[in-house]
C-alpha cells in the first residue's frame, strides 16, 4: 500500500513541474471592424402610416420613428391590415447607420 501511495505522489508532483520547453506564441493585433446594423426611419409625412420593414410590420404616427435592420436588398413596403403593399424603397448599404426621413424616400 505504501508503494502505491508513493507512486501516486510521484505522479502527482511530476504533473506540477515546469515545462522544459518554451513555445513561441505569436499574437496578431487585428483591427475591429464595426458594422452598422440598422438605420432610423422617421415618419415626417404628416400622416399615420403602416409599413413593412422587411422583417415585420410597424405603425408610425407623424413624427415617430423606428429602427430598421440594415438587410441590404430587402424592400420596405406600405402595409394595410397586416398585408404588404407597394414598395417604398429597397434597403441599400448607404442607409446603414443613418437617420432617414420617409418623405425623402417616397
């Protein structure tokens, strides 16, 4: 039993010894890329409007706004009773990170 205990102690202490080789580790500095994932759309038309944002339906009172995910190529459409209507505009990369007025996009 003492022999088994002695062997276990040797194995245990050998696992805590310092490594004999030092490995070279290379660290690369990288720049963070910031993606603007949405844009703000303000209803400045003077009327309450309902739109489909490409991902869901939104009702906007005059002067209110919504944040829209910047999925380029998706269409923002008029909406009525939960159904998609005519296309107002297509989302482009130029919209990302900006605040846009609905009247300018009509």
